[in-house]
C-alpha cells in the first residue's frame, strides 16, 4: 500500500520523466536548427588549435570541443554537453535528495529541468563545464560535511579546480565555502576539510598561472583590466540584475522562501541547509555589488542556480515546490512556442531590424562565403572583428584572421595570427558595415572596395594588395600592445607572445 508521500511522488515522477524526454527532444531539434553563434565558433576554434590556455578564459571548453571535433563538426554534436547538462544535473539532484523525501526530490528536479534557460539554452560556452564541475564540487563538499570525510573534501577541491579551469567564477564558489566554514559553530569549523579543498585546487590553479606567466598574463589582463570599458556607476544595471535574478531563479520559490523565513532560520542550524544557502547567496551577493557599476550577464548566474533549487528543496515542502514546477512549465512553454514560431518565419521579416545583417550572416553563411570564392588563392581572408571572423571560419573550415583593432574580446587571434608572415600579401577583409578608407589605405599599395547584397543585407569587401607590415606594426599593433598588453608592475615578467613577436627589442610595457 502506498504511503501519502509516495502517492504525492507518483504523479511528480511521471511529470519529471515526461519533461525530461520532451525537453531533450526540443533541445536536440533547436541545437541543429540554430546557427552557430560567434561566441560558440570562437570556442570551437580553441578546440581546432588546442592548448593549455586561451586568451579570454581558462581552457576547459576548448579541451572539450577538441574531443568533440574528433567526432563531428555538426552543431548538435558540438553542443551535446550543454544539451545534456540540465538533464544530468536534475538526475543528480534527484538522486541526492530522494532518500530524504521522494516527493520533494521529484518536485524540485522537475522545477529545475523546466527553468526556461535550461529548456532553450543550447549554446556551448565556458559556462557549460563550469556548471558541471561546480555542481559536482558542491555535492562532494556537502557529502563530506556529514562525516568530515577528507577524501570527499579532496574530491570537492579537484572538481573546483576543474571548474576554475573552466571559468574564474569558480572562485566565488570557493568564497562561499570559506564563508560557510567561518559561520560554523566554534569548535565545529571544517578547517581541515577546507585545507583539503584548497590543496586539491592548487595544481589546477598553478597550471593556469603557468600558462598566463608565459602568455602576457592574458586571462588576468582580459578579466581584470581590458573588458571593463563600459563599467561605471549606474541606476539601470542594478535593476537589470534584479530582473536577471528573478528570471534565472524562480519568483514563486523565492516568494515561498520569504514567507517561510521563520522556518528557514530554524533550518539554517542544519549544516547542509546552511551550506547550500551560502553556495548561491554569496556569489549572487558579489554580483549584486558588481551590478552597481557593471551589467551582469544572465550566464554569469548559471553555475549557482542548482544550489538555489537544492536549498529550496531542503526548506519547502513538495506542495510548495510543485507550484514552482507549474509556474516554470507555463513560462517555458511560452519560450518554446515563441522559438518554434520564429523558426518558421521567413528571414526577411526582420529586414527592418538593425541586426538584420548579422542574422543573414549567421543563417546564410554558406551562401555569403560563395561570394568570396573568386578571391580564393589570390587573397588571405580576414574580417574586421572576431565574431564574423570565427563564424566564417567555422562555416568554411578555412581560418579567417582579424584585421584591424577589433575589440577587447576575442583577442585569441593575437596568438594565432602572425602579421609578419603576411607582409607583401594580398588581404581580403569582410565587413558588415561600410569601411573607412583611412583604416585600410595606409597599409596597402592598392585598395579596392566592393559590396554585394544577400537577402537584402549589404556586405562590404576590402581588397588590399601588397600588405605593408612595418606600417601596420607601428600604426595598429603598437597601440594594441599599449592598450591590451601593458602588464601590471606587481606581476613577474615571463613571456609575452605579442611583445616578443612584434617588438622583440623593446621592453614589455608596464602599468
């Protein structure tokens, strides 16, 4: 005879596995339907040229894509990790919570699975391995709390190290571990366990530091200095952050936690509950401070979202969690309906949108590249920014380098491309907007400007003959060195590919 708890769990179990099948089916369809974005193509080319580090972030997603590229270049194969990730996390969440309360476990796993970002997100990025390894690290840490098991603390540290090699936001989870230990009752603080975590993280951090030491401290330069041109005190960014939190978590569960705050205070005496509360509250509090001056991306929150749902399951009952699942099912259904509807619309419907040229570029890349075929063999192919360059590279299988200053993002091309080898050659630059002749005429013996239309969008070609490398070095590469490769004086000088390649007789600039 079924108990009341198992009677509640039965329909939730059915709903969970039905949602698992339907969301996976939708994501496989969407992953094949959606063209590769510029960011994804950028990371794919990390996999094409694997290394133990890359310009913007640590190397994990590049390593994963290097393996997947051995299987196929198909969109759904390269996106397979992010397609499967929410399902795997939901199943692990279910296994972790089920022994205590089956109904609550199915309810919260269902809610997490139906979170809109878990339904529509098929983009393979640095956040994909970060979510996985952060989640595994936290589960190991929580498991170690029960019996102060040192090998589980060490495993937690190893997974945290892998998360660190995915993205530096792993540091915020480590900060949550520290905050948790500091708030444990006196005499019960897990300092030995925390030391095991740190000891296990160190080899991974050392590998990343070694790569940075030999590569202009590129990760640190990008994440601490070069990418923050838009930072500044703002009223708008905190409001956007609040909306992001409401979107990425679940307003229903947040409201229920607020209403249950008295019970939450009592539950906080349990180490496991307090740990999972800290695991999402501490990172989101750091982002809240940053939001005073900088816009926080939705994807920044991804790796801490599972801990919110586990914390909710440890405080709320199955009936409360089921309301969150119902709300999220409706919210996600709206997203799916909109995505399917847009996929059947003719592309020209977006013709008056300012992003139309980018839409055509990504949807009709193969046709666009056909327009370049007459120049193949006579010109080296490039683009004016990393997104069009790597998108064209992925579609063609031929690497397009970046010509010009571009932006602070996507500068891994500085490592891949050696302009010294292009001296005297003809260069084609593909652009989505009209070129400024002053940006090209000084660097070639002769320049032609052409344009063509594709589905109503206009694209521009710069055809430069006999590239003048010495002038480009002085007028473009030198300012780039001074802008992006000015190493802080507190860091030891190792090797800097950019400075040593183009300015071997000059000291590395310091800030």
